C-alpha cells in the first residue's frame, strides 16, 4: 500500500483536499510544494489521532467532516484524494457529488479504492461476507462496485488494478487512478453555484 500511495499521491497539485484521511497514513507520501493541504475525517477519535500526526507536518489543516457534507465552497480545490474511503461512506453518490462540487474547473480526483472483484467466485464470496466484514472493519463494504460509482459521475482516465497483499481475499482487489467530474456534472455544479449566488443577491436586495 505504501508504494501505491506514493504512486497516486505524487500527482497531487495546488490546493489539496483528502477525504476520510483516517489517522493520516497518506501524510508522508504527498509531494512538496503543495499550496494547501486539508484533511477531513468524520470520526472523532480518528480525527484526534490525525491532528496529532499532522502536527509533525507544516501547513496541514484538519477538519472533522463527513464526505457527504464537505464544509467548503464550490470550486475550492485543485485535487481531491480518496484512499480506501468510498467503501465506508454511508452514501457513495452523495460523497462523489460533494467531491465534484468542491473541485475547481480542471481539478482531479485521485483514488485508491476497494472494488467488487471481477472474478465471479470471489465476488460471490465478497457478497456473502460483506456484512460480517463491515461489522469488523468499521463499516467497510468490500462488495461495492466503487469504480462503477465513480464512473457514474466522473470521467475516469488513467487507472489500473492492484492487489492489497497480506489482506483477506475479499478486500484484496483494488483500483487506483485519476478522474475528473463529467461534463454534465460540471455544468450542473456551475448552475447550482450561480443559482446560489443569484438567490443571495436577491435576498440582499430585498433586505436593502
């Protein structure tokens, strides 16, 4: 996993947001020269450990927040990072929608995620053990079609598969790569931003 983290995070640029940062295992793999690095984590004990680890790194901001409700303005980040996160979020579609919303035009999602296995025998085993694994592994769903969920809202570019060695077979299949919000989603996010701006302007005019 260390090698995969290094490979994916090496292309992070500019203002960077990592969702579901956990205890900060990615921190040592980010390139130098980032303009800003913000780490979110929804679980309080994990966020506390994350803050302690972030203290050893300059200019890192930790925010306790869920991926489904990111407390940031539209178009705030050049890069969003998600590593082994979309398997645990309550709502994958809402989380990815939020990622698309906070990305600047031309911004990219860098990801390493669990996936449902292409091998049908293993996929059936994942489905059979998904509930038990989720209870054991803090909500991780090993049987999610995570790449399919990403493709529903993003254009997936360069990507590859990998195996998480040393882990049970049901969580071994991984996908890593780069994605950008789809054209339709970018347009919708911009419409939402403009609508919010016009609504706020109208409210200010009425109050005046």
